[in-house]
């Protein structure tokens, strides 16, 4: 996708703050937003305000916790036909990738149906690898075995390596050694790159991003091509999901992203 940014957008993109993109960048991208835990009433108010301003249609791109509320909000206004809701199944840097590209598609004057389809395709091909904090919130079924594993992880300082994509949440490995987990992510990148070619990636870090350096070391390789688009720090949604010292990296094939050189992340905001 290499369109020039010409013409007037035919739809407005809406997202929630679980994408870990700050208000300044979202405004630059032409994206309207709600909080990380909006109510149906708040979403309905946002949609109504956009329609009153002359917006013809809306593509609302969200984390899974928000998407059902967005659909209900559109129905409550009687505007379901003018609000396309995309449940990405993603958060933080991964959702940021999808939101930035969706906004780019809208800025290229694509129709609402095309923009929504673009968001769905991006979400389906984006994977988010997270090295959770050893003090990450409890994630499990509540069964005794899950609880014991959680307590053991905290006691030993172990971190989980998690893959998050549209298929859900998968724990890939556990270790107290961040470099070991980072190496596993690099291997996953290499495998994916051999299948699809160059990759685009966005990194995210929590409040205390001690592990970012160790995350970067395994990616200093000539075995495959990857383009680093931005680092989101601090990343509040990532912290809520995986703990205060969590780090993560989202990736999507460059062919799906549409060319790394068209990325519109604001590097002046890249901490």
C-alpha cells in the first residue's frame, strides 16, 4: 500500500487508549479516541459528536475488551450501519501498529469498508511477543495448578514469554533470564521472516524498561530484515496486561504493513 496522502478522508478512525499511542500522536494521525476502559455511554457520546461535526462514517478499532461496548454504542444511536467496529484482539504496540495503518488508509481517502478491511487484515497478521514482569497480574483459570505456578513465578523471579495475536494469549516459555526469552523472540522473528520477508516492528516498555537493551541485542543480526518503527515508553496498557517491568515487541510483515517508509509514527515522541 503506497498511496499518496491525497484527498479528504471519507471516514474517521476511532480507537481506545489500550493502543499505547499518546493523544499528541493520535491527533497528528487524525484519530479520535476514548479512554482505556470506556463505557457504552462514553463511546456513544464520542460517535454522536463526530457525526454532528459532519463525519459520514466511523471505523472503530479496539482491543477485545472494548469492541463489544463499541458495537452496543453504535446500536444505541441507531447508527450501526455507519460504524464499523474492528475487534483486533490486540493491545499496546500491536494495537498501535494496526491503528497507525488504519489511520493511514483513511488519510488515503479509502472508503469505510476498505479501511475496516485493512484493519482486519493487519490485525490478523500482527503478533505481539511480551516478556511479562515476574509480578505481572495473575493470568489463569483460577485452578490450583495455575495459582501454584503464579506463586512460583513470583518467588523465583521468573518471567513469562507470551505471544498475543488474534488467536489469543499463549505462554511460550518461562525463565528468569530475559536474554533467553529475548533470544526466543528473535528466533520467532527469523522464522516468520523466512516465510514472508522483511518485518516491521514496534517496541513497548513499561515504567521501568530495564530489559529493553537485552531485547535489542538478539535483533542485531544479518539473518533477516526488520524495520524498527517506534518505541512506546511508558506503555500503560502493557503494564496493566503484563506488569510494570514488562517489555514487548509487535511485528507484522512489511508487505502487509505497506512499506516501512510510509510509517507515520512521530519519532520526536519516541522516548
